[in-house]
C-alpha cells in the first residue's frame, strides 16, 4: 500500500502526529500539510485531524473552513479524491459544506473522553469499504460538540442513500439517529467523531480503527 | 458619502438545539435563591462597525455576513441591530 496521505495541520490541530503514525504503521506515506497551503500536489488522500482548529473560536470549524488549504481540499473532493475528517476534522467538513448537517454540543452537557462501540452501517464509503456491515468497532471518542444534527430532509437522504457509515451502539452524546459518521453522495468524503487513529495498535487498547484507515489508504492507492 | 453604523449581532441556538450552558446556568440558580427562572439560553453578542451608504445596505451586508460566517444556520439564529453612529 503506497498511498500518500496529506494530513492537514491547522493552528490548534492536535491529532496530526497520531494520524501520521497510524498511516505509516499501515505502510502508507503521510505528509503534514500546513493550512496556509493553496495546493496539495501529489497526495492520494486527505485527512483532516482532530483538535481545536483556530481555537474553535466562533464555532468548531467555522474559521478553519476559510483556511487557504480548504479550497484545495474542496477541489480534491470534487475530483473524487478520498477525504476523511476525524472529530474536529468532521466539524470542519460540515462548516465547509462538504458534508451536510452540524455538530452541536453533547446532549449530556459533558465533554466526553471514553471508548465506545460503533457499528458499521454502510460500506459505500472510502472509510468503510474494507469493513462489513454489522461490524462492531471499539474506538475512542474525545469531544464536546459531537452531537450530530441535520434537517429532516437531510436525515431522510442520509438514510435512504446508505450514507450513515457508522452508528453508536450506545449513543453517548444525543446524536440524531445514533450517527457517529456520515459520507457525501459519492462516498469519497467522510466525517466521523470517533478517532480510528487512536485504535491502531494493541498498546492503545484497540486495533479496531485499522480496518477504517486501511479502507481509506486503499481508496487513495487506487487513485 | 458613507456612514458608520454600529452593529450588534446576537447569535442564539435555534429552538430545539441543545444548550448545555443554558441548562447548567438554569440548574445553578436555585442554589443562589433564585427560583422561578425558566428557559435560560446562552448565546453570543458580536459587536462591530461597518461603513455603508445607507442603513439598508449595511443591514444587507451584515445579514450576509451572519449567514455565511457568524452563525451556522443549521443550528443557530441571529438577530441584527444596526444603528447609525
């Protein structure tokens, strides 16, 4: 597997090295790309990592969507390139309009830092292609704004088009329809709140994130 | 000839959107002896000034700014006050 993944670093990102490590552990290559870059040449896939881009000021992702790199990410996505946003990266993708809906504050009033079970509910995305529907994956979550919400029409579309890729087995944050991760119409842009890069080695307590990252690298390698 | 307008934008969560900060404030009030307070919602106030030819133009620009940046229409509403300086 030789996909080259561009891991975008915004001021305030804090999971970029974990993502690089996980990609490299699977034999992929990873480059950290500064948010000020206006192009992302030579990458086969783009990963927006977790953290607090631009301090989460105004709203998580609200300012990151104006970072110069996001125009290049938008072009890459429009061209069918695999893009995944993890946690804060998911929030950035919704603010940028690359995924529908929004992440509101957790219903339980608490910042959540724990490990949860998520179920693969669609394999029609670059992140879940190598998994099987019904797989239960044990993956850490770490967020305050992880409660996915969207209009009734958007939810109906997500459901009928099998675009809810991951659901919580035991909903921790009040997320609509237990949604933990969704994809766009083409399945090449995926956002999820759980952190697969933190479930990528037995030492971390789980390797269940690897199947997701392997799918993502595979999609990149096929480009 | 342009005028300076002072702008106040109030951003609030739309009805039905979880407001943990508001709920927490509300739950703390009885401990201070404030009873009967209901429906606490915490939002944001954003103030700035803008140069525009007239108030209608200023308001149109501010509303566009709100829609595209200051608020996320999926979860937030805005209220705009525009006052000539």
